[in-house]
């Protein structure tokens, strides 16, 4: 067996769309540990409160570092991404602008807010300090044939903005092309479900992951394990459709992987499944269905 290696991909190596035509900047084998150095969602262009969102330009929004080519990954496989560590900078940025986010129609002028991080807390103002929980906003593999902007979520992953993609989580992503072509970025120091103003506390940093290739397995993807839960994540044109898809995917998982009878699986989800909003501000909306890991343990089932 090959020794586990540590590889670093610098933030200068970024993409703005997930695509099979992207050329990999680095190669790894299954089991390797890789560190992705990331820019914030504004390509690190906003460093003061005098700089506004409109000064950045959409061509610099949501860069993702990569892609990484994983040697053994072939179409039909699953890429297991264990998030070992997330390190963030000492300050992050938030912006608001007219016509952006849930409150966009009511916002009359742009504003930028720089928020410092001290002792594990975001200093929002003189009265409010928010404990940070760094998460990855954009993480995904290449689609099979199309090109998907890094700002758009989908079955490949992408801009899911799921606040449960944190240090210690395990994310399962599809492999549509040889090498998978994994990329990630758009870190948040902290973010609420919904990301309603169109941003979390956007911040640069580094993410260290272990990648492993899983063969001959079918999961509803993207699939996330974090804390005491597993989660199916789905994105669609409306939140209703995203919520329905996430539920159907978890329902199918219970039937296919645990062997739960169809109606019983639905009843179980209605008792212990929690349907959550990830974000409502991207080109597609994203929802997740959370299921306690204890249900899997009751069936003596272990994720790969």
C-alpha cells in the first residue's frame, strides 16, 4: 500500500465553473490528504468597508480551488471526502445590495461590513459576538458533460451552502468523469440556514481533506454525514422541489440500503427525519433531509 501523502493546492489555482474540460492542477491517489487554500467568495477583492459588492464583478464571484484529479476515480464511482480541518482568516466580509437575497427588494443601497474573528468568535458589533463554525459553501466534482458555474448547486455538489459541511464531516460526491475533478471554496466563518441576505461571513482559509474512492456502491448524492446525522442534499428551481427531492432520496436510501418497507420508511421519516433549508439565494434552491445515525446503527448498517 502506498504511503499517505500530503498535498497542497494554492489559491491561485481556481475555477469559476465545474466542467469536464477543466485541467487538473494536481493529482492524488485514494487515501491521500490534500489541503486546498481558498479565496473568499469575492476572490479576496473586498478588504475594507469602502469597497462594495458592485466593485467586484460577477466574473470573480465564488472561485473554487482546484480541480484535483484522483487517480482511481472512474465514472460511476463515489468520491468520499473527509473534512479533516478548516482554518480561516482573522476577518471576514458581508455585503448587501439591492435585488440580492430575500430582502433584496427592500434594500436601497449597498453596504459592506468587515467582521473580525477573535478567540473563536465573530465580533458582529459591540453587543453581539457569534461563535464561529467554519463551513464550506462550494464543494463539488465535475458534471458529466455540461459546464456548471461554481455559484450554482446541483447533483455534482457545487454551491450547496449547507452549514453542516464542517470540520469532521464526510461528504459523498458523484464521479462523472475520470479523476472526479474535485474543487472547493467559498468558506464561511459562520452562516445561518437560508443564507438569506445572499452571504454568510465570507472568509478565506484552508481546507484539509482526505479523498477516497468507493466502487460498486450506489448512494443518493450528494450525501453528508456530520455529527449524529446523515443528510441527503438536493437542489432545484424552487425550495418545494428541493425539499421533495431530498426527502425522496432519503426515503430511497432507507429502502435500498437498510431494507425498510416502503410505507414504513415514510412513517419513519415523518417521525425522526428533519427537513431543513440550506440556502434560498442561489440560482437553484437547496434543502437537506436529516436522519439520525442511530437509525443506521439499529440496522447494523455502516456507511463506506
